[in-house]
C-alpha cells in the first residue's frame, strides 16, 4: 500500500500559507459561500423530500471545504466518490438488512474500507452511510442526494477559485 495517499495529503502545489494570513473578516468572507450553499441545499431538500437527515453530512463536507479547500480530503474527486459510495452502500444495507444497528454498522464498515481502498477518504461520508442505512420510511433520495453532492462539489471549486482570487489580489497589493 502506498504511503503517499492523495486523499490524505494537501493538493500538490497548494499555497496554504495564504490561508494563514487571512484576517477575521477574510475568514468570515471565505465561510460565507459554504454556509450559503448548505442553506440552499437544505431549502432544496425541504421542497423535495422529508428525509432531512440524509443531507446533514454535507454540512460537514462544506465546512471541511471552507477549512482547507486545498487538501486532498476535500477535492472534488474525493468528496464526490466518497459521498456516492457511502449513499449507495447505506441504501443497499437498508434495502437488504432493514433499518437498524446491523444495517448502520455494516454500511459504516464497508464505507470506511472502500474509501481507504480507493483512496477517497472523506470523513463526512461515514455519516452519509449511516444516514441512509438508519433512515426512516421507504422514500428513496439517491437522486436528490446526488444533486446535493454535485452542489457541494461545485462549492469545492468555488472555494479554490476564491483562494486563487485572494492570492492574486495579495500579489497585486504587495507590488
């Protein structure tokens, strides 16, 4: 097994020192976008579904993207694959084993194992697998969850763009 696992490392070439120089106002500005995205996803879920808890892990994903958008754990590839794996495994565990601790535990263990094997470690996905495995009712929300993951992945790209703009303005201001 490789020691240089991509999903556990900062993205190659990432300038993480820029983030350390942000003022409190800059931190709040950077946090605004993930917060708005999560609130938008919650509004979408409210309109289309009654399974609100299935989407709670995406709030953790959004916060991790805000915290360190240049880390492999928060890359679009890692976030998307891990969340889809988790949702699918949780859904299958629920379908086969029904709602309960056996279903939740099975989904959680399989999700962690696959994330490690596929090098797509994104911790909030563990909550996703549990949410799908322990859910109440027969309503399936895989498609809606996929849409929400797409919105969250877009957030990862927007956060990187915001950091790029910040770096560009920092370079311009220092000249």
